[in-house]
């Protein structure tokens, strides 16, 4: 690796990139070599919204090293796209697990979370990411249906209100 000397900072180019202040990142972008840029790229890929990525973005806002600026912007964009895709797939896998563990059909599960079967399918495939509130609802429905047991799920049920924590039983006290 080509020696890169940082001035007026308390780190060396051999230190982990995560420890480099913005001045060192600027020096690496402007005067570094391929090995330095690869290290920056690896840090960005590990944490696409982390400090290194943010500092690279900040430097590139006022310094445009020829050839390096566009490449680093692409590295950041690609790392973020890849991470978002992986997160979407992780959410989709969690939804598929919740549906399976509930023991309900997709139609019944969708009905109990207040959506359509086709919309549930978009969540389960990762095409659409549900809100955090809907994810919590899915977890409650899955846990509630699992507590009912397979015999009661087969018989069907109109509401999970009685088995969900913190829910009120609508029919309680109505003996008419």
C-alpha cells in the first residue's frame, strides 16, 4: 500500500478507517491510492449510513477528486440499495414466519390484520414494506392465533380480542 500521510490529525493511514476524522478522509480521497479507496468502500459497505459514509458525502460536497468522486458516490448508492433490499427481504421472511406460526390461512391472517390477501402477499414477498405498527399487529395476531391452538383455529374465530394482551373482550358483560 502506498504511504499516505495525514497532517494535523492524530491517526495514521494504517488505523481503521472508522477512526479517521473527516480531514483524513478528505486526504485519502484526494491523494490516496486504490488501496485507501477500497478501505473506504469496505467501511461504507459495512455501514452505508454510518459516519464514514456521511463524512465521504460531506467531503464530496465541496471536493470533487477526478474519478474518485463519482466512484465513491456510486459505492454509497449501491451499498444503500443492497442494504435496503436485504432489510426488505428480512422483513418479508419475518412476515412469512409469522403467517406460518399463526397456523392461519393467508386469507384469515390478512383479515385479522386488517388488510387484503393480495396486500399481504406484497408484504410477504418484500415488494412492499409494512409500517412498524402493522408489523406489531402481525406479531400480536400470530401470537394470539398460536395460543388458541390448532383445534380452535380449525373451528374459526371472529376476533382475537380475547387472546391479545391489553385488549378488551367486547362481549364481556352482555348476557342478553
